[in-house]
C-alpha cells in the first residue's frame, strides 16, 4: 500500500522532534508498505534541519521517503511562523496532481498540528481515490486562545476554526492523540464513528542498550547521587505551555531540603528567563542542562528518582494529554509527579505516579516529599506498573498495527 503522510514538522531521531510520523512510518515500511512523509524544511522542534535546495527534494531515511518543502525559517509563534504554514499548504495544493501521479497514494494522512493541511490532503486523496485520514496532535485553534491568549475573533483563529471544521467533516477517519476529544470534535462536524484514539508511545528496541548521556550531564547527576540527593527530573521543552515556573515554585518551597535536587534538561524560548529567575530566587537546588538526543533519553531518565511533569492550568486538558515524556518516564520505570488538570493520563491510568492540581505548589511539594520518604521498593512498584502498561498498550509496533486498520 502507498501511504502519503503530511506533517509539516516531521523529524527523525537524528534531526529531532517530532518523532511520531517517523516511528509509525518505520513500522509500516517493515510491513511492506511504501511510505512518503511530506514535511517543511524548517521546524523549531528539530535540533537539525535538512539542507533543502528545491521543493519536494527527496531523502531516504531508514527506508522512509521524505519530501522536503521549502517554507522558510521563523522565530517564536508570530506572523513569520504563520506564513510558513501558508507556504507549505499552498505548495501542496498546487502540486496535488503531480504528487498523485508520482506516488499513487492509497491513504493520505494529514498531521501537521494546525488543520490547514486538511485542504491539500483532501484534494490529493480525492484525485487519487484514496482514504483521507486526519490526525490530531493538539486542538487548534483552541490551543491558541485557551493557552496562547489569542482572541477567538482573531482572523487567524477564525481561519483555523474553519479549517478544523473542514477536516472533521471531510475526513474518512480521524486519529486523535487526545482520548477525551470525541465530543468536542462531534460538535465541530465529526461523525462519531470516525473517531479513533491512538496516543503516543515508545519504541521498545530503543530501550535495549541506549546511548549514554553526554559527560556534563553524567558528571552532574553522578555528583548529586554521591551527595545523597533525591533527584527530581524534568526533560523536554522549555516553553510557556510547559509551565516550568511552577516547578521553580516547588523548588523554592523546598530550598531548605538539602537532600533534594531539581534537574531540568532541555531547551526552548523560556529557558533564558527560567535560568535568570532561578538565579534571582537563589535556587541552588536547581540545575539546568542542555537538551539531549532522543536515543539518550532512556539513560537520562534512569538517573532520576522521579520525573516531574507540569503544564499550564487550562481547560484544554479536559480533552486528554499524550506527552512523550509520560511514556518515557513509564518505560524507564521511574514514577512521576504530574501537575496537570486532565480527567486521566497514561500515568494515572497505570497508577504509575501521583497527580496534583496544576500550579498548586503545596500539593506538588507534598507529592515530591511523599516519594522522597518512600523506601526504594515502594517507588519501584510505581515504576513497574508504568513499565508494564506502556509495553502492553503504548508501543509503536502495536499503535502502527491499529492505525493500519484505518487504511482500508
């Protein structure tokens, strides 16, 4: 079967996030399918972007065909980024016919975070007589006004709302990473029987002899362990949506606990402000480290005693969450404190951590202290439950098989 997977921000383990298109495509290639991923030449999520000299430049990565579209670079979430979205979708619309002649897709997947890609995906699928599957990572434009603070009447928000409605009404099937979003989507035009929940997950083979973390990371974590510190770890993006100011509030409330240290690994627009804030507060129990490669995550998380996961207090999370770091923590067998206002999460469903209200510093402190006071075997029991759950329900081999059923 020929599969065309449209994801503006798609990456690979070498380039960096986002990884989901790569992992699903790799499983489908193993099963004999021909998979083409169409992505933009620049993404703020990647550590390394491809060198693209012309539109639809081809590159083969681990048996997956990537087609790179020139969209231009941007910083932040302003007009420049919006323009790259328009360039990406406009070029796909213009070349829909040639893409059909070149690849003869049997299934077309639109998965670019923002819903504008629903227009070219539908056009390509219609011309090819293919199935059109829309995949939802985040609810746009709801994310823009519920987390980003934009007005619902902003022209860009209105445009995206029209595109979201179009996606739900015109797709043949919908894959959602958010388990509780079905009712919302039905309110915007989706037929209920089209909804399928398939969250993120892990690749089990990546957890067998993973790459070691860089020496500066290893030295700091080893030093903290030698000092008898209980390590509260965070890894991933340092953006507004990650709400890491709350983690600094927890660290400040616990700064007299010399046996507890907080380690934040990653990068993002908020990192300079966070490091300055930690210095201003005199938080000697907080340590910042640079981002690491995807294949180094297993080794990193194994160095933490618990993982701290936080997000802004937003009604948006009532539809569910599927953060990669949740599955990584579970697979590592490390319990988590999650400060997220969601009906349930993969961690809470597996009883693999403690959930507290977002931005409730006292509750978060109590959760950290509870884990710190546990004996090691009790903490390992939390970790085992998470690890068993992620192996059974959240590995990409099984997710790809479930997704594949929607192609027919």
